[in-house]
């Protein structure tokens, strides 16, 4: 009996140690944290045209994570349409934040959430009477633009099943379609929408917004529990220490 238990324990020991090494060990061994980021999301990840360096809320987060891990950080350029593929193809160990969506969750892991935002539609101000509510945009005569590969592209299918949907490839943007009259509306985060209506006064936010809060998290390889737990616990620790609050103040960017 005891012999049997011992042999089971030996088998279990070898089975566990044969598992693929966690990113946590690999990152530490390589002395480098590879971070996938798009550099086009104000204020999360932006490429400074003057220096070609990445700046932003999430860039500060990743610099801090690398510092606490005792490794260097390397930002790997990514695009919205392939940001998930970069994780599955091991082009980077982690991504800067993305919206948690069911489609992405099928193939990638999400860390703990550290940011929440609302989604709102934008239309031309002169069309607000025609489109006073979200429901008025759900119509087969209406065209809604989103950016290819983003959570908004997924959300538009859910919010506006009757409308014509148009995916725009970055660096071109969905709201430009609205400005140019090629789409009636687009959907974006409430934060971006509030900045856009100042920059482009011809745009307006369709009310009854703040619908469907979205949750931001970093992506890590699916199934690497050790790495995901490590980063998620790090996030929780940094939330308690006030690190994220300081960043929100620095970027004037408040979580819901
Ligand atoms: S999401 C990020 O994770 N956005 O929600 C989308 O897909 C960010 C709107 C286009 C600017 C370029 C920022 C995509």
C-alpha cells in the first residue's frame, strides 16, 4: 500500500516537473520582459514621434513590473489585428492592456483587471436628432464603423445586429469614417469619446452611455497559471500600494 502511494507520488513529481517552464522563469532567466504594444492608444500606449519611444500609462506599468522582476523591458511593436496572435506565437511574454473579450479569452489568458471604462457611440452633432439613442443606431440603414481587431468590433455585432458594420484598419480610425460621412456612427471608450468631441466639435456622444462596462487587463499565454498568478498578484499589490492611483492622476484618466 505505502509502496503504491510512493510510486504514485514519484510519477506525479516527474509529471509536474516535465511541464513547460513558466514565463516567470523564462523572463527571469533571460533578464528581459518582452511586452507587445500598439503605441496608438492614448493614454495607454503611445509612440512619441520625437524620440520613437513608447510612453503612456501602460508603459509606466510595464516599466514598474520589469523593475520589480529585476529585468530589462523590451517593447515589441504590435497591431490591433494581430495583438492576440503575438501572444499565441510567443512574440512577447505579455501585452499592455486590452479589453477582456470572450473571443480573445478563447486563446489568450487575461491577468487581473486594473481598469474599467464605458463604451459610447459617436455620431455627427447635426445627426443627434436622428440618432438620439443606441437603439436608433440599430437599423439596417445605419452604418457603424469600428477598428479591425478591437473589442469595439466585437461589441458592435452585439449592440447593433441589424446595422451594417464596417471595420477600418489602423492607423486609419473609425471616427474618421463618421467625420467623412462614410459611416453614421462608431463606438469607442467614453474616455476617448470625451477627448474626440473637444478636438472635433462636429462630433457628439449618443446619450444613455456608460453601458456595458469593459474591463482592461494584460494578456499572457493561456494556461500559464504561474505567470498569470504572479502578474495578477503584482497588480493587486500595486493597487493596494496606490501605484495605479498615482498613474491615474498623472494621466488624468480615471477608472469607472
Ligand atoms: S481594445 C483597444 O482592447 N483603440 O478595446 C482598442 O480592442 C483601442 C480604440 C484603435 C486606438 C486605435 C485605440 C483601437
